[in-house]
């Protein structure tokens, strides 16, 4: 399986990339719930994560995103339940969303707890507020100059997550409906959020005592847009400290760092060095993460929790 993953990564190097409509994170490998509902419950224990991303620092109207997620395994880790909440601000638009997630795991063998396929579903809503009064139009008599428009939309999605020993691959369509960004009854607009397809794959390999090697890739495909590709490489020391680089084709080079603070807490940081033309006007992108994990005896008694890495 590792040879297949490496061949896929090399092949995908030839694919073009474009900007994304939905928030793009650099620390998703530490919270895959951001891209695939089938990941819910795969860590068995209760896991809660908060991520803040300040994109394109000093660029007027640049995106700022906060996400909070939590998930846990139930029924001897066969069922996973979780949620994902986010606040995303870009320009005059502010969006709040909340999604619930459910997954069901089927092991490949009762003797191998580390190999399974997980099927996931999610459903929820997005509430977008567009405040046109922030703008400074040349024509102050413009009827939309002081408009504050709100648009509530519902959506749902699904995904599959397959893990075989130290390798994994996930395929997901988290948001299936192509909803309008602005309520067409209030403001004439054809802006839509077209659905995304995600392909995520990677593996972990021990290359020395207390040293692990973790390459991975993420492909994002949006309808009516070219493909986007991330190539990630992490090194883990003593199962406590991780650092590495990520290359987002045509957009940025990302420095990654993650550390285990104690038995329950992990913290992470990423800095995106922008390589596109936007880099002429911004000072890159900061992203920070905090993760809390705990095993609840009443729910997870007798169940081994997989390694964080």
C-alpha cells in the first residue's frame, strides 16, 4: 500500500491548483474531522480540538477562521459521534456553521484492531452574514450600501476512512449541496459554493529508535475549478514532538510543529510562507491548535487507544 501512496503522490505533482472557497487549514492532519466525517471516533477516547487561522496577515479583509471539534468512540469503538463548529470571516462576510457527525467502523479482522474501514455521515447548517455597510461605495445612494443580509443554508456530506496497520486513505464529500452564498431573494447574485471532493492518504514508518517518518498528501477537487494538492512530511521524535514541512502547490510552503505537553494536551503551530502573488501584500499565515484527549472509563473501558501519531 505504501508503494501505491508514493506513486500517487509523484503523479499528483503534475496537477494544477486554484484558490478555495471553503476555509483551508494547514493542521488538518492533527484534526482530520475537518475534512472527513468518517474519522469520528477513530481515536476511541474523547478528543477535542480548537484551531485558529489568521490567513494573509496585513491583507485587508483577509480570512480569519476559528474551528472547534470533538468526537469519541462508543459501543466498543464501533460507533463514532462528533461535531464541528466554525466561525469564518472574510471581507464583508462572516459565517457560522455547526455540523454533527456519525461514523460506523467495520474491522477487517477481529484479530487486528488497527485495520478497519469507517463510514461517516454529517449534517448541519451554515449561517452567512454579509454586511455591505462596511464598504465605502462611490455612490452613497446605492440602495445596497447599508444592507446587512443573512443567509441560512443546510447541507450534508459523507466519507470513507480506511486504515490498514500504519497506512490510511480517506475519501470524502463533506458538503454535497451547492448552496448560494447570498440569498437571491434579497440580493441578485449567482455566487455558489460548489461541492468539494477530498482524497487524503499517508503512512507512518519507524526509521530509527524513537524516530518516525510520516508522509501524507491531500487532494482537493472542487467542481468548476482545477485540483489543489498538499504534500506533507512530518518527523516524530519520542512520540512527543513532531515537526515538518508541507507544500501547497502554487500557493505556499508551510512549516509545521506539534508537541505533547502532557498526557492529555497537545499543541501545534503552522506558518504558511505564501509563494503566490498574494505574498507581495501579506506577511504569510499563522495557525495555532490545542488538542485535549481523555479516556472516559464508563465509555472506553478495556479499549486500547491508538497512538496519537
